[in-house]
C-alpha cells in the first residue's frame, strides 16, 4: 500500500526512530540525561539543606561552575564533576551498561548506559544479603 499525499511517514515507528531520522538522536538523549542528573543533584542538595555556595566549596569549585552543573539546559558535564557532586552529597555515581536487545549499536554509543546517584554502601549491603 502506497502512502498518499499528506500521510504521516512516522506512523508505526517509535520516537527513537524519528530522532535518528532527524539526525538528533544522540543530542536529545544526552540532553535528557543531563537534565535528569541536574535535577537529581539539585533535589539531593536541597534535601541536605546545602546552599549552592556550600556545595561548591565542598566540591572545590566556584559558584559559576556550580550553576553550570545544576543548569538542566547546559549540556556540558563531565564524569569527574559528576563524581565530585555525588561525593559532596554523600552519594556515589553508579554507571551501568545494559543490552538494548538490538544487534547493532552503531550510532548509539551511549544509549544502553545508565548513570545514577546512590548512597555509598548500598551495593555492598545488597551483596551481603544475596
């Protein structure tokens, strides 16, 4: 069956396919991950009742760097900075590689990776009970 004029070519595809077709898959996924991490760090900072200045001091960075770290719209964050933020909050960074169920990962180098903040000792407690 041929598609008529004006029919949506994306019907039946998933959102990831659409992003790949538009050539923005990696950018959108990276931006989304940064937003999630920035919000999580900010939530943890507030829960610990830390001011931005105090957390910046714990991380040994200036307030401008702290603002960039917490800005969900700023896509730049490196693993070292993320680990320093987690440490300042009494957390650690867990990074996990998972199968996507697809045979080819070309063009999706980081898609199966997940990063999260967790409380130190949580994994060792889980292993002790296993």
